[in-house]
């Protein structure tokens, strides 16, 4: 759990979350560095992992240079002594110890998590002044970094044209913060920030939380309605008795369209079915990494492993979430953008699987004697969405 000190979690959520920045000292007291700078560079050489190198050239246009991975050892040996940053995206998807750090943030919905990005910078290394469309916790795991913040001009028109990086043209500094090892800065969306490494071996963990634009949601809802033929109602004309001209669109006509669309937005069951799928959808990169079903895994193999297992762990690529049905109170499960039929599964098992990254054998014990529960867990194991792991 994050060390909020005297600030209650409820106060953070009420006063800071998606509202204003907050600095937390000694934010993760039990933090142990999961990987070194060399290991991070090794990840950046993997073609399955998204990575970037950003170099700043203060006296030479275009001043900011971006190169995308995968990289080679030669790329790293050619770097200057200062003014560069390596960024590796989605490290939680590959390093279990990094995925485990997300347990510190369980006061927020897990389905809001985007990924954990880790950056390594030498002195003066930066990715430039910019703003994001998502919430982020910036944890200083090593070294120190200066952060300059602003609430002004955080809009698309304020980006420098013809750069691969999004760099703000105008950046009026309103606040300056220095993070030392163990400190963390929370930033809501649309806060301009400019982080500059004050030391070599500066390593920052970015715990990013997804955000959705209204256009994204409308597009996805439309696709869902078409695919599932939901709410396939017909548009009804208004009265044409007062029509003055055949080319006119009277207000009553589009009010009828509005009325039709409102029937979708006020249908809680339909919206819940769509939203559960929408918020558990994987991004294209995660989907490409998701393993194929392993049909060689048998139910007997699963049951034998279950007897000896210490714990099961969810695949960090996967997204599990559920909605408690208002009428029955039973959980409706969604995994990786799909609804799962769980009528015969013990409700508390569904909730535990969705709420916990890992479950010990002791925590599973009340559920594993039931055949339907065994088959449910076996199917997840066959899909490689859960695995047996050591504690």
C-alpha cells in the first residue's frame, strides 16, 4: 500500500485524484529494485517490448530526437554522457516483480491500469515538457529528478509541429518539485510536466492509468450494438402536419433521433454488458503477446498441479473485472474484452480471481472441490491466463 502518511486514502481520492498533483515522500516503503539499468537495457533490445530513446540537443535543431527500439548494444555505446533517456513500456507484462508493485495501488480499480513504464536517464536526461491524457504516479526508484509543472496551455495546439515527440511550445512554470529516491509524484490528466534528471542512474517508474475519450466510447459502443444486434429499434417520424418545405429538417425530427439514442443510454443492462467488455479489452500490443491456448494441458494435469501448488498467478497481460448484478447480486465476469458464462461457478471464486493478482492454495481451498470451479480454473490455465507460481 502507498504510504500516504497522515493523508487518508479517502482524502486523496476526494481532494487529489484527477484534480491536482501530490508529492508523497517514502511512498513505497517496501520497494526493492526489481531490475538494474543493464537489465532494463536488455529489455529494450527485445523486439516484443516497446522502447524508445530520447535525446535532447539543446544547441542543435530540432533539439529533440526520438529513436524507437528494439536497440542493440552498439546503440547504447554510442550515447553521449548527458541529455538522454531510455523508456521501456509495459515492463509489468514481462517482469513479475514489477507487476507485483501494482498491488500497492489496489485502492483504485485494477481495470483502470494501463501499464508500468520505466525510464532510465543520465544527467539532464528528459523527454521534454508535455502533458498526458491519463493519471500517472511517478515513483523515483533511483537518483533524483526535478519536475516543473504547469496548468497553462495544456492543449494540442501548443505542441511543436513536425516533431515525433509531443513537446509543448509554451511552458509557463507554476511549480518546481525535486524528487529524491523513494519519493513519488501523482499527476492528474492535462497537467504539463517537464522532468529533468539531476543525476546519472536516474530511474523513474510511471504507473499509468487508462483514460478514454468520448469518441472512443461512442465508436466502441456503436460496434458493440452492430455486432450483437442490441436495441435494434426503428426511428419513428414526428408529425409532419406542420412541415413547410420538403427539404427542411425540423427540430422535431432530430429530437426523435435523440429520443431513440437515449433508449440505449438509459438501458443499464445493455450499457453494463458493453462497458464490461470495453474496459477489459486489451490494447493491440498486449493482444499480440497473449499466448495461444495450450490444448496439451489436461484436466488431470491441472488437478495434480493444484494439489502441490503454492499459488496461482494471473497472466499480467490479462484484464479481469466483474459487475455485480443488481437483481441477483451475482458477479458478471469479463475477461480480455469478453463476457464469461459463470452461472455454475461459486460467486466468491469469481470475485477473488478478479480482485487478486495471486491466490494461494489456502485461499483457493474452499472452492476447488466443486467440479464446475475446477473446470473454470482449468480453462483459464489451459488458456495460459493463470499459471502456477512459487510464492
